[in-house]
């Protein structure tokens, strides 16, 4: 259990550092604010779209695994005569 807490702390620290680094990069970026916001908006749209597609794929895999497991369970029960 303590390993999980330590791993969570490391992950949260990395994410926090990434957020702070991204914020500083935006503050000190040589591009004008309008251009930076446009690039950020495009990047966020792309990132969220990729995430949505990934989640949809995982959802499909989980549903297929659930159906296969349910079918296997039912087949086993039928063979056992239950």
C-alpha cells in the first residue's frame, strides 16, 4: 500500500512540474499572445480528440472482453448442468 502512495506522489509531482513548466513556457514565449493562444487551442483540440478516440477504443475492448467472459461463463454453466 505504501508503494502505491509513493508512486502516486511521484506521478502528481511530475504532473505538477509539467503544468508549472508549461505555464512558464507560455509566459516567456517569443510569439505574440494571440498566436500562442491559437497554437495552444489547436494543440488542446488535437489532444482531446486523440484522448476521446483512445477512450472509445478502450471502451470497445472492455465491452468485447465482458461479452466474451459472460459467454464463457454461461458455456461453463451449461456444461456443468447448472
